[in-house]
C-alpha cells in the first residue's frame, strides 16, 4: 500500500506552549484513519496543520510527497476537508456554495458538481438556501464540497458531531465507500469511541499533544483472545479449577462473576469442567473489549502524570 | 482570479443588505432632485444684464479688504480672495456669465455630496468582506483551496474597489438621468472655470464632473482600504466599520484643528485625501502641494495593503 500522507515529527508551539509535541504518523491509500483523543488534546490543531490553516513550528507534513508548508497549492489540491462544522454561506443555495468552491479549484465541471450532488443525495434540495438545511444536510453538502475536485485524501474533523444516528450511519457508509471504492485515504477525528470503532481501520490516540498509540482496530476488536464473563454460584471453586488447568490465566473475580481472557475454542472445555465439578453456571458471555476500554487504559496509563495540563482549545 | 472576484461579487450581491444600500442611494438622489425642483419653481434666474458690473464691484471690495487688512490677513482667506478675483476677471474678460440656469450639471454637482454615502456603504462592505468569513466560519473552507492566500485577499480587495466604483457609477448615472429629466440639458455648453497655480482655465462640464467625482472619491476609497485592512488584521467587522466611519466623519475636522497649530498635520491621511483643495480651495497646511498629497496617499495605501496582506498571510486560522 502506498502512503498518501506523512506527518513527520510535527510540533506546534503557540505562545511558548507546546500544543502538539512531535507527532508522526502516516496514512495509506484506501484506509480510514481515526484520530482519537479527549477534547483539547490537539486533534483539531493537528488537522488544521494538515490542511495548512495554521503553520507548523517544526517538522513537516507531506501530501503525496509535497510539503504543505513549502508547496501548499500542490499539496492541498489533493485534499478535501471539513474542519469542524461544515460552515457554508447560509444566504446562498447549496448549489451556489458548490459553484463557489468549484471556481477555486482547477477543472471542476458542471457535470462534476451534479455528479457529486447526486452522490451525497442532495438532488432535491440543492437549489434551496443553506439556511433552510438541517444539520445532516449541511454535513452532506460539506462532504460534496470536499469531493468536488476529486482529492485523494479526505480529512474530516468530527464528521458526525451533532448528527442523529441515521445521519451518523450515512456518513460512515459514505466514508467506507470512498475509502474502499475510490482508494481514498480518509482521516477522521472524533472523541466518540464507538463511532471510530465502526468507521476506522487504524486509530491514533492523541493526548496532551502527544500521539501515544497507533493501532489497528482489528487488533482489539477481532483479536483471537477475548474476555469472557462467567456467572457461577461458587467463583472461588471455579477459580481453583481454572488455576489447575491454566496456571497462567489472570482471572478476575467480582461477587459471583469471573472475567477470564480465553480463546473461543476453549470455552466448551471450560464449561464441561465446571459441570463435572458440579459448579452451577448461570451464564457465559463474551465481553467485547471495546475501543473505549482500550482508550481509557491507554490515556490513563500514559497521560495520567500530566493530568493538570489545561486544554489547548 | 476572475473566478475569485466572481465569487466575492456573488457573496456581496446575494445578501439583501447590498440592495438596501443601492436603494438608499437612489432614494436619496431622488429626494434631493424633488427638493431642488420644488425650490427652483419658486424663484427664477436673477436678471443678469448687469452681471459684469456686479463682478467688478465684488472684485473691488475684495481688493479693498485685502489692502485694509494688509499683513494680518489669514493665509487661507487671502488665497480664497485671490482665487475669486482671478475667476471674476476671467469671466469679465471672456464674457462668461456666472448666472447660468440650473441644469443637469448643477444637479450632478450637487448630488456629489452623496459620495459620502457611497463611501459609507463601501466601508461597510470592505469592513465585512474578510471579517465575516471569520465570523461565519467559512474562512476554514475558503483557505484550504489550492490558491495562495494573497490571491484570495487580493480578489476581495478588488471586489471592494469594484463595488465602490459601481456605487459611484450608479450615483453619477442616476443623477445625470434624473437631472436631465427634471432640469433639462443647457442649451449651450457652459465651460467650467478652475483656478490652479495662479491661472484660470476652462474645462468642459462633463469632464469636470467626472474629474470632480474621481477626486472626491479618493477619500472614500482610502477609507475603504483602511476598513479592509482593519477587517483583515483584526477579523472584526464592527471595529473596521466603526473606526473607519468615525474617521470618515471626524478625521477631516480633527486634522483641520491640528493643522491650525501644528505643521505635522500635513502628514495625516485626512489632510491629503481631499485633492480638490488644490483646485477649488486652499490647502490645509501652507506649503502642501498636489505632488506631496499624492505621495502621502500612496504611502498610506501601501502601508494599509502591506499590513493587511502580511497579517492575513501569516495568520493561524484557529477561530
């Protein structure tokens, strides 16, 4: 897979405060990269640097090999972005808004505009004033605005902010489709974990301006080892039993439940053992370790020391 | 670049406020026309057979006053009198009566007072054109296009100037049309007399009015440039509009007050924007010349532009 965006050791200092501290990552073709962090961690700042809205103190950002700071026009022509809310000219119609942005890029034809409008499903309302649009429609218009010039990279800052579940789903489907079918690299930021889990291939977790982890979503969600929760009448006995069989297994006990990280295939075995030992089983269920757990784990562990740092927003 | 200007033009003209401005300008011109028409029908052109003698007596009294006051005469009063005397003498010599009938030219000249309003509206547009993008939040989508920021700002400034010129053209065109309808065109072309550097010269009325409009609008264009600069630097349209309007109404007065006492007032922008002072009046500070004023205007213009472009280009857009 080829790399479309390279963030190389980027640092941003504003008024002597380091807002972003040597962040590096890369985003590949056809991939949805999630940028995750609590409010004020530096997501938006990083995204603004990515699109050249704010300058980079040190380090560089390369878009298909062109630097955003020294070769802005070339680099940014491959980027379509919504930074925070898709703010459009409310006194213009959706179509006039698109014409406006089409004039600012080279070679965007009328047909291309119509095609994009159709893609985002705004055909019926495109000639109405943006003032009358719902948030979901504005978000779709924002997406249309990004796609006009056929960029290879899509950058969306909090794309699902304020949308209802249907709207969120719609955006998610769009993004997946664009990454899969058009091979675009998509960078989204969010503080909504469940959201990211469904949308992204990889996520970078940022806290206090530092990128503390980059992981494949599948590493947590589709990993072989999962945590199972068993509800039994005598957890102590069950634990002893398991200890004999799997001495290494870290079993956690809470009242009459126990949490055990196990491979799926060994579950029937375990049940059989329990039954033979005359332990009553009320339930055995899989506890999916969510991104949220992972996120809290990571941020607490690595960022705890600097807890008193203020937000940079 | 044309696309960018088209964009800005669209954003100006898709807002109802713009039409209110143009409407107000037309209404004010119409009201002025109706008022003058109503007044005119009351009186007739004074009997003008004796105008030469009238001018002669006027000149004699001017000269007498100048002689009587001798050294104590204020500089601007002296120059004013000298100008009047020269113009009167020229009229007597070339047989040009000062009692011309009120016609379209008089009306266009009178309504040139409304340039101040055209200036006000241009300042409102200039003050908002950059700052609004920030307050709407649209600046974020505007600056992530494959275009240098300088180009985007340049297109905005050109749009402001075009808007100002359009208002002037509307004002000039409409008052010429209305004046022509209400007061008619003069039967024979009356030349306009102007006094510059101690000599009197003739000029065609149409040319004079266009030049007059041009000179009068310098003030407005400079203030619009200033409003544009404040808008780009401080991202605050109220500040840009408020400060520029305040200076538009007060700048000239304050500079005049300072000029009475201090010579350095001549370096103020407002001492220089009125180039008419060299043709029709007396320079605000002694020793000021047309060339000096043009240089000062250029210096201020470059200063405003440099500030606007420098700050806009460097700015971190994080609002």
